[in-house]
C-alpha cells in the first residue's frame, strides 16, 4: 500500500530590495498579517489573514549579488515573482487601485482563470489569480 505524503508548504521566500518597505506594503496595502518582523535583522515574514497559520511568505533581502541579479532580471522580463489567489479579482483590483497600487495588467480572462499583474514597490511583479468557476 502506498503511503501518502504528509508534507505541506510552510514557508516560501520572495526577494525584495527592502524588507522594511516590503513588510509595510504586504501588511498595510495587501492586508497580510505579521508572523515575524525583526527589522534590525532584516527579517520579515507575513501570512494571509485568511490562513495566518498556513504558508508564510519570507520577504528576503536581495543583498546577495546572485539574488539581486535574479530579482532584477525577473522583473525586467515582466515575469511575476509570486501568484496570489483571490475569489473576487475585480473587487481586489479596485481595492488595490484605490490604495495606489500600480498595475501592469488589468484583470483579463485566460483559459487558466482571470489574472492581473501589479508592482509590489519592492522590485517584483505580483500576479493576482482567480480560478474560473
């Protein structure tokens, strides 16, 4: 009999040019909640308010030359660094626009769902995604 995995994603990281700026954007604008925030250690971890004990996001400084180059090239290519899911992308889009978030792409429907892309002010494009029903 095959044993099922008991693994789950606990923490993922995204390179940012300033953990402090990223922490403020991800908590104050996106509405994430603080898991750990130690600005003196450049350590910022946030989570979704819908699942604060679930997968957390490490806002990792891009101080390493490889990380810095990777982040910069991903951004210049226009690729999203992460994908955030929502059940109502149009409502989230309007909420974020009112808060001054700059969108590269307004919500559009694709065969994979509805998506939009915005700038996180910390060197990343972030994709919003709503599955099709």
